[in-house]
């Protein structure tokens, strides 16, 4: 097990190095200068040059890269040019709203999708089934920004029921935390809900055609009990696979929704940093997300091996 | 296998979320506003004012940046010796009185008993350290003051001696943008090139917290000593009626719009021009505030447009009514005219050269193009959609010039790329850009050869020098009238298209908003 973990960690290093070089080059080749953004348009070329020097932006690009990557190996992702705060601190502050939003979006998606999928399967071929699947298709087709704007107009501006912008941390109370998350979570979770609803329907239909279900039905088991106790539990496997596989995309895919709802999460941090040409933050966030994915996959593989004894991680 | 991986992934994310959420607690700082409704002038209404700001300031130190977001937030807590009143006249704020000896020797008598937010009293040594730091950072101050320095005369008196008289220096010291923020001596002296990080001023509100990309929080400074004068622009009494002010950073204009309509914010910055009519039909208060000039800037430093005839030809051809209707949408929120300084600026406002504004004369334009020897060369307009009115204006200008037979292309960039690109004077010919009002003409950026794309012109230099070196205000004004006439008739580093407003919108219970070189929030009350 230990040698497997070591191998996985070592194999991640070249991936991270390649990612770091690519992102560093892309960012530095892009036109735009953080010093100009910080000083404002009325700054003189001399002032810009002076700030570039103090930020180390006038150094040759390879020197800037090595200086940055040396810091990364010591756990220092650098300092934001614009915010003057350590990049790790910016990431730590921004990841909280993003993860809260992703979890809430996932919960909403499940609450909508599972009942719809089960009902559609149960009423297969009926008007209700078609309606629900059209609804699911709509959910998959409608862009999240459009849905977000429509929700804002209806529930925020017209009805005034829910806040339309901002984020309140859990420390201010669960209710207010959720109030601010409802609309963005629905916008973000709609595509998920549509996907899960379709998967639930087809998965339950598949199970319903199996012999043990037919046998249970012949024995007089009631429909409600048949669906929930016998069919749904076995149909759950592919549904949960979809849920798990797409959850990561909720975190990285929240950029648009965070912008519309002004949520200070990772997506907003990246967008703002690109607009400010805050190279340190952009490369830090990209590297962080890469590490997060690699790390989680590694943990999952390790735990998987521990839970399922048939999997032998050391072999092969 | 996939199932279990998914379960585990979900579990790990959930665990992470709770971990982060737990770490997040306690970050919020409680302001000590306490809802107390008595105090300064008996005008405090209490409550909180939530403002949707359009951009995060790069710093809250106004001395090192010209960013308007920094200006508007920093001046809640920092003050300067002099400020501009509504007619752009330098007026004492932290100075009690200024003795001006022939525009060359200045003595500033400071107000006594002015407290910093850290509880210490402001004295001459703080002012000297702050002002000497400011003059190193502000270009024009640095040029005029040179190696001279502000000096302490006694505990409440500061002096400044110039080598030559300058009729401009008082106005520059009162500048609203990159202003001379007075802060404690040790903070000013230890400031780095990218500004201070400890925000201690003398203003009516004190700094509480800055949650990056989220909000900036101020609370009333209870020991603030307001002037006993009526508010007038940036001058006069600052009363701090509300307990707390939050500037929420909301860069997306549709978010600010929805936020003010739904009551999430009490006041919103710079809403889109095309929302004006829609907003006028609501209960919200809409305050279009003239904020600056939209200029078609020519690259007079290099290429085709270094020939003044080319610039004059384009200027002659433009139908400015059409351009402004397409970009600034509603005549209620823009104005037209040749005056290059703010209309209320009594010292400098003039209509000299107005016959050259909005000529819309194709025949003259063709004649000037012939004289310039234009032969269908490509003319490149560079623009951005980050400021929609720049883009919309550019599209109309392109069409008008193509109708004239010119070969015009439009290149669109994001804002940071564009600001970088225009530094390369071989890469563009024209661009539309906004310039905020400046207190005196020598600070107008598109007239300065230090600005990218502005070519050297001996006559313009001479006239600008005579403004800067004038002994009296009258002499300076006469030179400026001559300069503005020359700008319109021959020099034309840019064509002023029109004067644009920023749309400030607030709830009907918000009173006391004033716009003067940016929004002023210290006299706003919330009367819910």
C-alpha cells in the first residue's frame, strides 16, 4: 500500500510541473500588465516600470518561473499583485463559498431529480412521463447564466422573496446562509437534476424489467413498495455514479453562476484575477485545482482498495 | 467500483466543506456602530448603508493610485489639507487657513484637535510626512514642487516654498483622485511603493474590514470633528449620519441592477446606460452624474494620424449626435459641447473652438483627406466591450468613416489587453476612451505627450507651459482659452464626443447623496 501511495505521489509530480509550465506561459504571453491595472490608467510609464520592478515582473520569464516554482515546493503559491495577500489565503477564503454552493446545488439536484425520475419510470409512456422528460431536457438545454438571470428577475426583483447577490457564511446562521444560496444552487443544479432524472428513469426501467421484479409483482407486492424497496435500491448504483462523477464539475463550473450572483468563490476569484492580470493568483488557483483533483483521486483509490478487498493496489 | 469512488468523492467534498465552513467562523468583525442616533450635529440616523461598488480597489491608499474605486472608498477614512468645492475651488479641510504668498510660498495653519482613528492627535509632523510622500507619488506635484519639501514650522503649522510661482499647485493639492491623504507619521514613512496596508486617517468613517472581492466595511468615527460649514462638493461639513457603510464589490452591472431593484443594496454604482428608462419607471432614485468626457483619441504620435490633416478630416466628418445616441443612449444622461473642462469649473470652463465641434461636414472632410494624401490605407480603431459605450461609439464611428470612403477596421480586446496594446504606438490609429474631469487643464491626460499616442506639438507645449507658469489665475485662463481653440482648430490629439454620466441609483429612503468628483457618501442618511 505504502509503495503504491509513493508511486502515485511521484507520478503526480511531472503532471503538476507540466501544468505549472503551461499555465505560467499562457498567462505571461497574454497581453496586459498587472502594474498598469494597479496604478490606474493615468500612471506614467516610469511609475509602471517602478512597480513592475518591485513586483519582480521585469525579470526574464524563466527567472520568474523558477522563483515561483521554488516557492510552490515550499508551500508558498506567491502573493497576489493586486490584493497584496498570500495566494493561499485568497484560495482558502474563496473555496468556502464555492464548496457550499456545490454541495447545496447537488442536494437540490437530487431532491428534484430522484422523485421525477422515479415517477416518470413508474408512469412510463404516460403524459406525465413525457412531461417530466421534456422538463429534464429543458434543464439540460438551458444555459446556467440564462436560468440564473430568469430566477433573479422572478424571485429576487419581481417577488422579492430571495436575495439576488452575495454570500453569507455559515457563521451568520444556517438560514441566512441557505437563503443566499438557493437561487445560485438551483441555477447550478438544474443541469445536474436533468441528468440525474434521466439516469434515474432509465435505471429504474431497466430494473423493473428484471425477473425478480416480475416475480414480486406476481406475488402481489404493492407498486409503491415494489418501486421503493425492490427497484430503487438496485437502480441506485448508476445514479450515484453520475452524481459522483459530475460533482467535481460543480466546483470548477460555478464560474458563471458565481459571477451573476456575485458570490466570492473560486470562479469569481479566477475571473477577477484574469481581468486584473493577477498572474500569481491565476497560476496559484489552477495549480490548486489540479492538486485537489489528483489528491482526491488518490485518496479515493486508496480508500477503495481498503474497502473492497478484491482490489489490490500494489499489484500490476 | 465507480459507485464507491463516487460515494467517496462526495463524502470527501462534504467533509472539506464543513472543515472550511468551520474555519470561516468569526471572520466577520462586528462594528461598534451600536445604533446610537445621537452625536455629531444631532443628524445621525443610524443604520447601515449597503453600496454596490463596480470594482474592487487595487488599494485603499489613494496616494499610490488613480483608481476611482480607491478614491471613492479611501476618502471615507482619509482627508487632505485642501479639497475642491463644487466649483473646483481649493478649500481648506484639515488646514484651518492657508497663507498664499504670491503662489510661491505657502503656510498651512492646521486645525487643532483633529484625531486620527488610532486616538492620536494630528500634528504638523504627520502632515509633513504624508504630504512629502504624496508629492513623490503625484506626477504634477512632483514636477512643480521638485526637490522642495513640506516643512514643519511648529506643532500646528506647515510650510511649502516653491522655486517658481505656480497658480496650479493649490488646485493640485486639493485634487480628488490621487489625493494627499494625511495619516500618522510612522505609517506614512514606512509605506512601500504599492501603498500602506494600515488604514488610519482622520475621516468621518474608520476602516473596519476589507474582505477581498467581497466587501469593504467602514463604521462611523465617533471622535470626528466636522467643519462648521455647509457641505459644498468635497468641502464643508461631513456628518456621518449612518453607523456603518458596506461597499460590496459587484463588478457585474446586471448584478448591481438586480441588487438595487430587489433591495439587496441601498445604492448602486454605475448602472448600464440602457437601463435608465427602465429605472425611471421605478420608485428608485436615479442620479445621472456627469463624470467625464468620452474622447475619440487619435494616435498623433505615430503613423497616419501623426498628420494633423487626417485628424482634422475625421473630426470634420463626425456626426456626434448619432454617436452619442448609439452609445450613451439617452440625452438625459449625456451633454454635448466643445468645453474640455467641467462646466462648473469656474476657473477654466470655456467654449473656445466650438465651431469645430460636431461639424458633420463630409465635403470638408474629403477635402482634408485629399490634402493629407490619404489613399485608402487601413485605419485601425481599437476598442473593448468591457465598456460598452466605447464599443458602441467605435462601431458608429467606423460606419461614418467608411461612408466617407475610408478603409476602417475595428479590433476588439478585453480592457487590460487594450491598455497594454495602446502603449505600442504602431498598433493602432484611433480609440474611444473616457477621461474623468480634472481640476486644471494641464492634468487632462489626452493633452499630455506622456500619454500613449499623444504626439509632441511645440505650440501645445508652449501654451501648456504658459498655463503652468502663469503668475495669476487670469493669465492662466487666457492661455487655456487659446490652447482650447488651438486643440479644436489644429492640434486635435482627440475629439471630444460628449460628456457622459455615471448612473447612481438608490432606494427612496436614501437621502443626501452628492456627486462631486465621484460619489460622496459621508452625508448620506438612511431613513427607512
